[in-house]
C-alpha cells in the first residue's frame, strides 16, 4: 500500500521531558536502526546528567536537543510502515516547549504489524494515514509528555488563495435568491461557510421550494472557500443519487458556494482523501477528525486542519 498523497502533515505539540533516562534509551535504540549514523569512536556521550558508556550519539546538557534528535529518529520506530518524517523544536524557552513533526510519504509494508500499531487501516486514505502516523509517532516519544495542539495537512504544489492572516469573508446568502457578481467579496477573499451552511428551502413534504434551474454557465466567479467540519460533512451528505437527482445538492451549492457546482466540491474533498466510501451500497461519509478545509478555485483542497483527538 503506497502513499501517493501530495500532502505533508505537520503535527505541533507541547512537550515536557519527564524521564531523561527513558528518552536516552529510546534514542540509543532508534540510532541502532538508522543506516545514516555511525558509532562514535570512544563510545561515550553526555546526556546532560552524567557520562554514559556505549552510546552512539553525542548530546549536550539541554534535553531539548535530545527531543530534537529523537524527533528525527521516531519514524524508525513505526511498525509495518515506511515513513518519511522529520521534526524540530519550535520554542526553546520554558520547561515545556513546542515541537513540530512533519510526516511525508508513507508506505504500508507490513499490513498486520501496521494495523496492530495504528488500528484498522482498511479504507484509510493516504492523507488520513499520514495524520494517524504523525499522532502515533508523537505518542511513542519516550520520557516526555507530548500534547498535540494542531494537526494540519498542506499541499506544496498549490498556491493558496490567501494566507491565514489575510481577509476572510462570511457572506449572507438568501436561499433561492441568485447571487450577483457585485454581491460577492473580492476574488482574493475566501468565503467561509460554517455550521453546515445556509440550507435550501423545502415545503412541508420535504421537497424543494423554487428548485433551481441549473448552475451558472460562467464558473469564473469561483471564490476560494473555507469549510468547517460540519459544512464539509453536509457537502458529502449530498453525494448520493437521491439528493443529487432531487436538486438538493445543487440548491445547497448555489446558496453557499457561488460559482461552484457540486461535482467541483465533491472532487476537491475526494481527492484530498476526506471521503470514505462504504464497502456496500450506502451513503459516503466525511472521515472523522476534519476541522477545516480550504478549497481553491482550481478545485483542490490546499489545507486541511484535523482534530488530533480523532486519531489517538
């Protein structure tokens, strides 16, 4: 099982070293698995407390350097999975400090070992596998308490429509009322849709009121989008022939994502690996743990924020 994901997943965590001996032991064990590190000549190093014999690494007095070194080796401890990963210390002040672990390409080489280590893998997309591996690796950091504070997947091959500190725009849309170009925010602003978005109007029998005739012919008005998890889940809920043929999917998109069509949104979420297909005929669903999704006018999700607790 190879990982063709174009995303890299970065987990940020707050760490506090609690057992230096356990951390040193883990580093020594992982170093022995590394083909890139040669034994030092005298077989000794300082761990910050005392000189030890028979170790393969030099470390100074700062436990942060030990953690930094360990982060670069953690992927060697993955069970049944080949992982490209690296980590570093972001904040070097205080007894607790911030670290990052970035996980790139993953390949399952031992399905049973990987399942024992991560849990059930069947149906997991490449992106979700990366996220699960990132959290699990941090959980294996010995001699330290690691609390994940963010988990983000990003594509390096997509220029995002705007940065996180650029203007956002939550626009007010009226169900059934077409949106004029003049009503839309500037093209560089991202339309933010939360809480499932504004829903279409239905009558007492659950049928659409003023069913839309079709999508706008000109899609050049696409704006970059940001959906929270509830909104992305609502979009995936429409990925079924009943809401599609009855016009619900079209009505929701017209009411919430001007210039877009349902296939464009389905494709963006699907290519990001965020849609789970049931093994038998049934409703597709959004994978667990999605917090926010950025979708670019090109139809690609450039950034995904996860709730790390879904991957523990």
